[in-house]
C-alpha cells in the first residue's frame, strides 16, 4: 500500500494545487502550506517535547479540545502543537490559546514525517476521530512516541475490516491507545486483533455542555428573539435553505422567528436567504453596533422575521435562544453538530443523511430529534413541537438529558493519556 498510498497522496496534492487556480478553498489550502516549514523552524525551540494534537478541521478540534483542556489542567507546562488538515480549521483556530503553535499538517511523506519529529520532538501525539496518516503514524511508532486516537468511530464497511485493509490495520497498530465513541467500535477493533482499545465516549458532550454552562450572553440575539418561538437554522447549505424557505413560507402567520446561520458566508448564499426567508430581515453585521433597544423595537416585537447571522463562531451560543433547531448538512455530506443545540435543551430537526451519526440517531430515539425530507414534513415537525407546549417541553428535557448523561469522556481519556505519559516519558511531558 505505501506505493499506492504515496501515489494517491501525490495526485491529491497536485489536484489541489491545480484547483487553487480557481477554487478559493484549494487556494487557501495551498497558500497556507507555502511557508509551513519556515514557521515550524521558528517555533521549534518552544515546541520541543510538546504534545502534538492533530485534527482534520474545526469539528474534530471541538472533540479533541476537552481532552486537551483536561491534560493541560494536569500538566500546564507542556507545550502544544496543534495541526489541521483543512484551511477552515486552521483559520478558525490559528490563535487558539491552548496551543503553543498552530500549523497545517505537513504533507504525509516519509521525509516530512521525519522532519517534523526532528523539529518538535513530541512527547506524545493525539489524533482525533478519523485522522489516519500512514507515514506520520509509522514515524511516531518508530520513534517510540506514544500516539493516541480519541473519539474514534468505526464502521464495518471501512478498509480496516476488509481483506485488502492490511496497511490500514497497520496504522491502527501504531497507536498506544484508541478511545472509541461506542462499544460497537471497540468490538469491531477487537475482532481484528486490536486490543489497546477502550470506550471513551464522544468528548463533544463535554465541550457542548461546557459552552452551555458558561452561559455566554449574546444581547443582540436575545433582543431579536423576544418572547416568541424561534427556529435556529444552524450550519445550513443551499439545499437546506431552499427547504426552510418553502416550509416557512407555507406556514404563513404560524411561522416562528428564524435565526439563519449558514455554514459558509458566500455572498450569493446570503443574498438568497435575504430574498427567500421571512421578513422583516436584517443581517447581524448591520445590527451589531446598534443599541439593543433599537433591535428590540425593530425586530424583537415582530411576530415573524429573520436574523441572518453573517458572522462565524456564534452558533453554539445562538442555540440558547432557540425553541427548536434545524441543523444543516442532511442533504449533502452529513449532519453538522446537533449536540450544540441539545446541550441547551433545544430539540433538533435534520435532513435524511444522518445514518453515520449515532448522536442524531440517539436524539431521534430519545424523542428530541426528527428527520425530514420535504417542506411538508418540515412544517409538520415544527408544528408538532411549536403548537404543543407540553410536547416541546418533553422534547427539550430529553435533549438536555441526552447530553448530560454522556458527559465525562474527556476526563477519562485525559487521565489515561497522562498516566501513560508519566509512566513512559516522565518529566519529558
């Protein structure tokens, strides 16, 4: 596999650099890596002996963050290298205070993997969820640097469990410990001879619960919400927004107020929301310098209307002002975080592509989630909860309990990692 793997990685890199000529995401990916080694060289004196955490993007970091926080609480002196694969992850967290240095992941090659280890000399590495990089993992194993995989989720159709998956299985063997989200994943791994596995749970539960407990106010959102029902549309894509616009239009005067929080802030997408969503409508950026009283007078007293949130990083706190949440992604690559809403006791509505997300299944089974495929189904889902205060109360309590009952995974995982570090690396960590 290394030859085929290297050919595939090389082709992918070449494709990204070609696409950078016209694609903004690809351009950011290529530009961000242009001076990667110079930045690492400059940071290396502060990083030697570090804890290296690697995440694909923002969502994976939100899973790894509670573990990192728990480790830092026990070992505050340890420097941290935080790497991302995606430009969106890097840009969103490049000033992360938990990290000594934030960087892009160097291309996965034998030379790059060795160079990275020589520069930062990590004491341990943590990879989050789905991150498997052949040369980086094997270099860590050869250097006897303990590597851990946290919040991992496995399915039987993955290459690890196929006849051709020998090299994939070899990557699993590079980990000192694997912490899965559920027992089904643990059993799959044990079925192929991977024994250093423990169920650590989904560490996102700790993160979203901490955000809710911090109780961070957003006065502008509170002024908009007023005292009526509010639908928070979080991390939506155009297909979600088309469905929402049709459903809300069909509800007439029975439609709730709406906070629209698109996943990406492309102007064409924002303009479509402005055109199609209930009025009155205002953008967050237009109101954020306005006195709260004027927002209350203009939008808060209105029975319907839309607040279009054209700012990043607010969604997890915006859910607190919702009665119900529609979480996007269910008509494209997959559902975004439903737990951010559930942590506030807000039940969720999602599109159909959620089978790979056990937390969505769990909320549906608990009575705190609904799947919709059409505008008519979305109207029915909203009416089920918004027209029946007792039903909404039961769903809200179920959502909150779903999160609370699954907390604590980050502390368990961090405790096990710190114990291994102290036993095998002692003061180096």
